[in-house]
């Protein structure tokens, strides 16, 4: 349920803050709090509010006290940044209502809000990067989130809009011998390849106007794989990986064409147990595109690295089976919490090494407690526990050997 810009907003019967429980489950467990990381001082874990979408939860869930309690517990743990989008159904509405209800305990200046504009449906026909629509979208996000400013606004999934998408191939080749094919050779930097590239530059210009007006503090771009590809397409493009080369090319384009770099860039599903290609691109994005703040998202690879991946996930049968084996192996080797715990630990460690905040989808109190438990374990593990984690991690990674670095194409 993506709400068009010119349509009435859905209405939910939200409980008041004093109508929801506030008991032991709503209290952070004792331990280390999150620290800031990167140029924007974001917490190491950012609350991914895509979970406030009908793709992940029911409308009954939205009208319950669970979203409010989940947001409150995360804030109490120090998860004081939120990632959402106009594309995530009622996510901005749900998140905004929760934060409004909690404003006495957590005033607006105590957290950061990051949202996206430009994408309003599942296909390329549902993208609109025109300056007028970008402005209307940001204005609606401000109203939905009950705020006078947004800390970050991204252009959502730029790979659907840009000109001259690169050929199929692995991500790494775009940085070396096939750079020219991806528009990443030194002589190609800053070239506008067509109408789509210009649309992106025009949208960036409009966001920068709103930045001068004080409505937006940072602007950026995002990219990820499309979750609606057919199995035939997935198998045909097994080694394909569009977004990272596209994100790098477009970030360089903005820098060269405007003389000013983007502030922020977010990449999904590229720093996890099965695919950690973002580690290759982070230095390039920082040095060639001069981006101050990078973020990674989806440490569980859109739910793939769980015992039960969502039915819409584009991974082929072989990759799903590998995830299932990896979970069983984690449990059989003494890691009772299974693959999700091992995968989160891997992603958080890699992100910290690269100084990247990680956007993590959170739906309920248990998930907040669990993700903080994993993060704390990584920051306080003794040698024996760390050694055991790495050993189990290696066994899990081995199950994905046939799919190492694999990603589905987009768009």
C-alpha cells in the first residue's frame, strides 16, 4: 500500500502513550549504549522503519501499541536515528505518530530522521524525480513525521531512473578491468549519459534549495535490488549487480557536475554474510565521490539470512536452501540463536571496521532486545567467545560459497 501524493492519507487508531504497557519488556537491559559513528554522528544501529509497511506487518499491528513501544525501547537503548520512505506504505505515518506520542520523553532534537522521495510504486513508471514532486513529497513527509526539518532526504533507488544502466557482471569488475563499461573510467567521470542522469541532477538541485531553506539538512541517494524479479530473471542474471556501480557513478556525477558532493549514501543488502561487496566500494565512494557519510542496510539481506525468508524474496531455491543449511549448522555447532544472530554479528563487525552505521528493520520489543544483545556481545566478547563466533560464522559462510557476492539485478 503505497499512498500517492495527491490521495487522502490512511487513518489508524493509535493508542495514547499512557494506554500502552511500560514494564520490564520496555526497559533496556543493562549494558553498553550505542556510540556515534561517522560525520553525522549517527548511532551504530539505525532503526529501519520499512517494517511499518503492510509488506511486513498487518494493519492490526499498526493500530496496536507495538510500534510505539518498539520505537520507545529503541530510543531508550540509544537507537536515535530512523530510516523511512514515502515508498514504505504508511511507514512515515506510523513512525511520526509514535515519535509525536513520545515527544515528552524524546524531544525532536534528540534523534535524527532520514526519509526518501522519488519512488511511489514497484515499477519504473512509479518514479517521479521532477523538482515539483520532490518538493511536494518532502513537504508531505514533514507533515507525516510532525517535524519542521528532516535530517536526511535521499533520492530513492536511483538505479531505476539513471541513464545507461551497466551490463550484467560482478560488482568488483566495475572497479578494475571493466570500469569503462560501467562509466567509471577516469575519462568518464562527470559525464551526463542521458535524460535519466539529468533528472537526478535536477532533483538534487531541488533538494539543495530545500537545504538552504532549512527544511532538509543532508541529501543523498540510495540503491538496492528489486524484490519483485521473477525466478527466471534471477537465474539468468545470477552474477548481475547493478546498484553499487550505479551509486558510485552517480555520486561522482553529482560531484563533477555541481562542484559539491552528496552528503550521504545508503546501500542495501551489500554488507552481509552472503554478500559483502560494499566493503570494496566504501573507499571509492569516500575518495572519488567525497561523500562524508555512508550507511549500510539490511544485515539479514532482506530476510534471506533467517530460517524462514519471506515468500516474495527473489533469491533462487539454491540460495534459500543454503540459508536453511547455514541456520541448521549454526544451531548444531552450539549457536542456539542460529543464523540471524551470526549474520547480525558479522554485519555489525564489518560495518564498524568501515565506520558505517547499519540500518536494521525492527518490528517488536524482542527484535530490539536481540539486536542490542548481538551488538553488545561484539563489543565485549572475550577471546573464547569471539573465537567460537568466528568459527561458526566461517561454517555458515561456507554454505554460501556457490553464491558468494551474488545479488539480483535492479531494475
